[in-house]
């Protein structure tokens, strides 16, 4: 499967597509949002992604206010959950401005919509849709997005394989352009989270859904998970992006910054080059080492014409001269008769021997 997001071809044989998830890191400022788009492009991102939601349509004030305690990353939030969501949302009227900024910078713009109104509004502005992990069980939303006929990116954090199957089948029934993304939705940026990434799930996805493109939506530090995912076949990578990890806000602490993002892209491009071909052959830059590192058969002493070759007359030494007899052929040489004088250390060639 290969399809396009913007001008980028997405597929197994194409470069990894990097999505800078700016999300809430605009901190309520349109100018900051535009700045982050520019910085993401400079750092090597292919897309800048935002989130479109209206707080009352994504969270229940009653539900969160009646919980005994906040959990996971939300436990560190200083404001009530509903207030944080309200401040993190972006006005619908920002969409054309953000789209224009992305167009000017040469980077794709799209978003994760979290209600039907946002899904429909974004259709005029985005070349693809992202479905967040939290909405994987909301099938009517997944289907509404799939019906738009644009590539769909589905994150699968905090999901069972049954949840994944249900959503994937619903989307593929309407739209074949699917990126299935392994994800872990713990946003605490703790080192222990690496124990819960389970990149090998990508192998399971490849076996179960060979028609989809694999991806990773990640929130860990460093590049280990990204490089591992790309090596396992992921071709879409999403990471949060900020300009300053010390800023106050829900997504800043675990986000990539311009420096780490650039390093991630560079390391991935090197990995893509290194993955290369599945065929095993002597590569162009190894042809000299075939000679200097390999051994061939050489005369252990001077051999006179007419002598019958024994094992004691043969050394196995570097370099392997072109046309010389190889070590794996040594038994075929023993018992032959020398047809000419062979000097000590000289490589052995089939033209020097005959049958007794």
C-alpha cells in the first residue's frame, strides 16, 4: 500500500514521514503556533499537527470533578482537567491561518478532531486525519473520519488487540488509506516507560493487517523507540514538539525540541540508508576487502614440477589473490601433481596442477 499525504508518498519503500505534534504547546497563542510550525519545518518535520476539540465535547466536568484523584500525567496538572482542555483547544478560526502558514513553510498541516463538528470543519484544510488513542472505541467517529476519503492515522495506545481490530475493520471497510500506529499513552516522560512501548506489536500488526502502513506515536525521550520502529517497518512517526521543554503546560516536558528533533531525523535517515537491500552480496565498498581480508592457498615451501601435493605443502594465508584457489577447495588440491615450479608463498592456481 502506498498513498500520499500532501506531496509525500507514504509507504514501505518511501522515506519515513515525521509529524511534529504541536498539540497544546501553542499555549493559547496563535503566534506561538505559527512559530512552532516554522521551527518544526527547520528541524526536518514533514507535517505539523494540532488538535481540534471543544472542551465540553471531549471531557465531562462532572466525571473528572467526581473522581477520587487524578491519575497518570494528569496528576501533575495544577488546574482542573476541564480547564486544561479548554486552554489547550484552538479556535476553529485558527485553521485557515495555520494551514496558510504551513503552506508558506512547505510543511503539511493536519489535526486530530475530537468531535463531529471538528471533523467536518477540518475537511477543507487537511490532507489527512489523525485519530487519537482515546477515541479508538468511538467507532462512529472513526467511520465519520474514514468517509472523508483522506488518509487516516490511528493511534492504538491503551488498547487491546480487540479494540484495534474493531477500529481497523471499521475504517478499512470505508477507506483503504490507513496508518496503524503503535503507541503508549503514558505521558510522564519516565525512563521506565521504555518497558511498556512494545515495538514488537508492529510485527503483529504487519501480520494481521498487511494492507496498512505501520507507524509509531511516541512520547519517550531519545531516539531508541523511533529507530527501532523504523527498523521494524514503521514509516510514519509522530512525536510532540516544542521550543522549550521547561515551559509550563501539559505537553512540554516530554516533547522533542528543535535540536533533538533534528538529531532524530538525521539518525533515521542514516538508518534508512543502512537498512538497504535484503539480498546478501559483496557490496561496492567491500570489493578490496575481499582480497585483503580473505585467504587463499599458498605454497608453504618451494614446490618442484612433478611433485604430488600434500597438505603440508599448503599454507592458507591472506591476501586472496584474484583467481587463486580458495580455502574451501583445499581437499581438491591434495593429490594433484605440480606442472611447474611454484615459489614459497606464491598463490596456488588450478593451471599449475594436473592429475598424476
